[in-house]
C-alpha cells in the first residue's frame, strides 16, 4: 500500500513538467518556425538567414510581419526594440509567397495589370501575420533608419 502511494506521487511529480512543455498542435494550414530580425511596435522585420538555423521559416529578408500574441509577450518584445531577436510562432502556409522579383532591402518588383482606362492597377499586398509563441535575444544589431 505504501509503495503504491509513493509510485503514484512520483508519477504525478514527473508528469507535471512534461505537461508544461507541451506546445499547441500545428493546424494543417500553418507551420511553426523561427525568424530572426527586429521588432518595432507590433511589426517584425525579418533579418538575414544564417546557416545554423534549422527551424527557420522561409521568409525573405526585409519582409514585414504583423505580430499577434498575448499582450504580455508583445510588451516584452516591445521592450527590446532596437535589439536583434528571434521569434518563434505559427504562420499560415503560403502567405509570404509573393509574386515578383526581390531586389533586396525589402523592395520587390511586381508585374502590374492594366485597368480598363489603360492605367496600371495599384498593387496592394496583403499583410502577413505571425502568431508569436516565444522569443529570445540573439547576437547582432538592428539597422538604424
């Protein structure tokens, strides 16, 4: 009887930390990954890819992402504006596959379509979002503007 109680208590203690480490399941239309870069307010600008990043999302350098997440987490990130950080979160698949040619520095040349009046129709890019789950500071500096 005493051994059964001791085993039950030991199993309960061991399963507590395991349950705390569980992450949300990834929906079929999304993917989880990390992106280094810089934050300003609720906008995150993706930084350069390094060779040691295994779980990096294939987001082009200079792309702006709108961060969603708990207010406390976003406040922590905002407190580190100007410092290079890496965020981990969920993004919808394909939302950053934009048309055109990336010429660097966040500039992309896209083909335009003409309207009935012969004037080119304006190109409106839909914003990309990331649901931030965690972040940590990494080595490097954010470019100043």
